[in-house]
């Protein structure tokens, strides 16, 4: 079956940190032809309209809309949706007071199913079509998430959290049980439809050396799967975790020694990594998920993007909401926070760079740039349609925009879920704003 979408559209054809504004392709009157859930053709309507078979179904968006690739969230905890906005704690205290009590509730399978469904629908309401998701230690929490994602046909990456120490007893497993349950989940879900699996040691502080060893073994046994964890979020965390592994030369070296670095390895935060550690990320192709609203909320620090986006030492990096320490599932809100964090580091993050980190840049960090994150033939038809005049204030501000880059900056500064007119998943509308 073939159908088409018409309207203003923008996508990235290069990295704007390198190519500048020329990295963004804009078609003021585009035609996106969809076939079998993938983009069959993309270009100017005037050039492609004549190739459409008679009777092709057409969805049309107006001149004040903008069709973009669906947003990609590189790091988020679906079980923490219920504690978003919890008051004022540093990382370890926040985990103990809010996160771990909330995650213990996921021993109830019905609770896990309800939250998974809510989380995915809220992502779609904000234009997010792919996310790298942490589940709890409970295997059925992962099953509930993938089942809900499969029903929506969203491309999601998720995994069971591995914890065998420094966590409440109900959330602890053993190294062998963590390996066995993760392996069964990986075999069931990785590559099933659009679902992908990530081996998920929560962080080095909650996994023993034995568990880390088995996590690395499992990941190596299944090429093409993902590895996700946390690193260098707060200075006190760095001191505590490195003290647990005195034989290692820093935080990143802990993961390195257990074979947990490389393509498709994703680490949340990375604020307090040393220059040597950033260079090692580059050498191994390991990705960082920048979580600005979470870092601000917990007072973790300010990630300097320039350290990761050097032409001679580029590190795969994208944006992430990190809910529940993050304060919004909206990638627009996350882009706005990333701009503010960059300003505090002495770097003016452009609108093109911010949108890139939420689309094609994040897809490249996942090694999925030929599949998601772009509007291009062969890519899956995951799209977010923005209403560029979604509120009275934005409508008034848009009257004074000089070009598309101005308009995009307004959206990341002032926009939220109200700006998302529609979200398409594999060529089907899964969210339409009332």
C-alpha cells in the first residue's frame, strides 16, 4: 500500500556541528511517499506529484506546520514516570528516597503494563518515536514494555536493569539470574518487529564485578544488541563508584575492563569524564546521552558539548530526557535546556545543532542512521509534525522570524507537547492533537 504526505518538511543531510546550516535540507512544499512503513520517496511536491498512482491517499499539512523526523530519546526510565518532579535530592539520596520505592511497585505486572502504555502514549504525544529505555529488575516489566511497544509498532530499545548490590533487597538479583533472564528477554525481543534489546547494568555502583563480567559476556554473545548504563553524573558518585573498583583507572575504565564499551554502547550523562576518558569514547565508538533537564534538576553539573563534538575526536552523542530526574518527556523542552546548559559553558548551541541531536545525531549514536532519524528513501516513516504557531505567544513571536532557523529556535525555546500536531509511526498516525 502506498500513500503520501504533503507539507513543509526539514531533515538533516549532514552534521551541523561540521557543516553548519547547510546540513539542514528544507522543502517548503514537500511530498513524502510512504510504502510498507518506509519512505519510498522524498522531495519537492512539484517534482514528485506526477509519479503518484491515481487515487493515492494524501495527508496534507499547512504552511504553518513542519514535518520532521520523529524525535529520538537516548536515555529514559519508564518506571520513573510516576516520580517525575520529586523534590530536591542529590543523586544517591534521590535513588534511595524516590526511585527504588517506585521501582519496587513494578513487582505488580498490572502496574507495569499500565505505566508502559501511559509512557509510550506520552512519548508519541510529544513526537518521540524511538527511545532507549531502562526498565526495572523485574523481567515482566520488560515484557510489559515491549508488548505495549509492539502493539504501537514503535521502534524501541529497552532492557532489564541489572543490580545485585547497593540497592534494596527486592530490587536485587544475582549475577546468574540477571544473565539468564536478560538472555531470555533478548532472544525473545531483539529484532522482533521493531523492538531492540539493551543489556542494562544500571551503573557500576549497583553491579558487582561478577555481574559486570556476565553483562559483558551476554553483550558480546549477541552482536547487534545494545548496552546501556550511567556514568560520571555527579562528582560524589564518581568518587564513590571508583572507590568500589580500586584496580581500575577511573570510572570509564571500569566498564572498559568488562568489555562494555563499543558501538551500540550508550552511557547517560558523562559530565565529569576526564579528557583521557572522552578520547577513549571516541576510540571505541561509545555514545553519550546528554540529559540536560535531569542534570539541572539534580544539580549534577553542566555537560560541555564541545568536548564531545570536536572534528578530530567526535563522540557519538544525542539528547535524552532521563525522566524521572528529567523534568519533561518533551524533546523540545530538552533542546531548550541543552541550549541553556551550552550557554553556561560558553557555547551558543544553534537550533540546527539542537534538532540534529534529537534526530539524526541520536540515530547515529544508536547506529540506526539508515533506519530512523531522517526523512530519506529507505528510512522508516517515523515523523513528528510541528504546529509552528501552537500558542498565542509562539504565534506572535513567529511573525518576527526571519527564516527557518529562527522558527526552529522559537520552537525549542517556547514549544512543548502542544506544538506536536501529529506523530507518525512506520507510516501510520499514532497521535493526532485534538
